[in-house]
């Protein structure tokens, strides 16, 4: 390790080669952090990291498929070898299960006719992948004086909002895959926060909002940079910041 790497905070963002993840990486780098751009496709990860560097940031591509335990372990080994610790982990990698279809249009997720294999695939990335990455990186996070974990969730993960027949989400088609995966991610966030509270590691869930990305065929009305803002805020909380919370840019969200 050289002096340059030891003085900067180190952040890992999964699924960071495009969309919200890339915007999160760009903003954390702009704050002076060394950002590890996690991506399943090493070439795309390197392209994104190079763009962050071209803008003046310190970024490095990290091959990481959250559904492949061997790549998760290898990523943790590389972070250990190069930096010796990790200050911020943003679990952003996620899939809708329906490809480039906005959640409200995903007819293939209707509970009574859903394909169980699709549900398993969505949970594999959105839930089990998060557990795998947190557990692999936790020894490195424990070496940080103020580690932060942010899980990128969704307003759709709120049972309160999605169960209100007169609320803003009443128009969404029922979902047996994506929406339950984000509700489960919220529950998981609370459990990790409860375990790690005594260690000073703050763990929160963030809902970026309806962001214009590939996953919804660019139908969102927020830019990736706007969606990234709440995630970056939670990734940079002070010691007195919240833990076990669920937030949008407008403030706390109901579970």
C-alpha cells in the first residue's frame, strides 16, 4: 500500500458500471474517496472507473458478481491486499427480474402466475447477494473507524406504501419477485444494523426514487445523480447518524 491509498477513505459500490451505481461511484469519488467500481463485466467496470478517473476521481474496477461466491471472495481478497480496509459498502447491484420493464408494467411478476425460477433469480441477486457481499467485506469494514453500509432499496419495498389502496403505489401491478425482494432487503438491513450497532457500523436502506435507468427502459423522471444523492448522504453519515433506517431524499420512509 502506498501513502495515497491509506489516507483516502475506500468505498466499494456493487453494480457500479452504469445507472445509479455509477452515479454513486462518481459522487463518492468527488468527495475524495477511493472508489472500487464493482461490476460483473470487468470491461464495463474498467470503462466506468476510467471515466471517474478522467473526471479527477480515484477509481479502480473490481470484478464482482454478487451471485458468484468465488468472485465475492476474490474481490474481498483483492481489497484486503491492496487497501487493508474498507470504509463504505454500497450494495447497489440489483435486478428487476423482468428485464427492461418498469415495475408497474411487469405482468410476468403477478403472484398467481409468476415463474418461481424468476423469483429465485431476483432474490439471488437482491437479497442473497447482499448477504454474501456484506459478510465477505465485514472483516475489512471492521478495520474502519466509521464504517457505513448502504443497501439500495426501493419505495416498492415499503409494505405501508404498497398496501395502501388509495396511495401513490396503488397503480403498480402486484409483484411476487422484485417488490418482495426489496421488502426483504429492508428487513435484512435492520438485522445487520442491530448486530453491528455496538461496533459503530451504521447500516441503512435507501430508496433512490423513480430514476431513469436501463432497468425501467428509461421511463424514470429522476436522473441517476439525483437518485444517488440519498445513498451518498447515508454513506457519509457522522457518528451520530441513524442506523436501521429507510430513507428517501425527502427523509424517513415507512416500512
